[in-house]
């Protein structure tokens, strides 16, 4: 009887500390994993946003290069083409801001030339039409980013201040995305109107983008 009791006490003594360790020792690590997971998810979302934004910007820059060339704007075309070639998926906030400036400058240059109602020859019309198609492709990519940008913006509001320095590119996109898309929407509309008035084919992507905006 005594041997049985002693054996039971020994088992209890060995078992209880391990249970306590399992219950309390695991709590801090769970909290840490959640914090790390939240940070990792935001960084991962930012990387995807930057990839999408870069892809859209490259299309728009390529579009502006072709339309600018069709309109005789050689400097604007060369700058847009060079900027598109330099953009990469790992672009920083500074890279994105520099590219956006070129997008804005080349878009404005094309718009200013279109306002003069230029007459294009057959070769120039073909280049303009190709550029219009690229612009449509880029705009469709921007449209596809609307929900991801909104979701990232919502997540940023609850992000740890310690994580914010790692999220500058995403923060930049959230801030500048709406105004950028609005400006490019106007540019697309003007380019499509010009094309229709000058017997220039409007590619399917440009029509789809116009309908989606």
C-alpha cells in the first residue's frame, strides 16, 4: 500500500511541473509570433503592392513614350522609356516618387500636344494607337490595385510604430495612388477622344480601361 502511494506521489511530482511549463511558458511565445506575423504580413503585402504598382507604371511609361514619339516629343519619349527600363520590383519610396514624376511630366507633355490638335501621318497614328493600348493595360492594372491598396491602408492604421520605417513604400502608395489614378484616367479619356476624332484605332485594352474607371 505504501509503495503504491509513494509511486503515485512520484508520478504527480514529475507531471505537474511539465504541465505548468506547457501552460505558462508558451504564452509569451504566442504573443511574439502574432506580432511577428502581423509585421511579416504587412511587409509581404507591401512587396506585392510595389510589384503591381511598378508593373502598371512601366506600362504607362511605355505608353507615354510611344504617344510622345508619335507626337514628335523626342525628349519626353526618351525619358519615359529610360525610366520604365530602370524600374524594378524592389523599388524604394524614392524610386517610386521619381518614376511618378516622369509619369506626370510625360503625361502632361502628351496632353499639351494633343490640345493643339496635331495631324498625324500613318506611321505616327500606328505608334499612337500602340501607346494607347499600353496605357489601357496600365490603367487596368491600376484598377486591379484598388482593393489591395484599401486593405493595406486599413492595416497601416493599426501597425506598430516600430514597423512603419519598413513600410515607407507602401505608405507612399496609399497616399499617392488615388490622385495618380485620377490624373491618368483623365489622360486616357483625352487620348481616346483624340484617337476617335482622328481615325486612329482604339485598342481593346483602352476601351476596357475606360469602361472600368
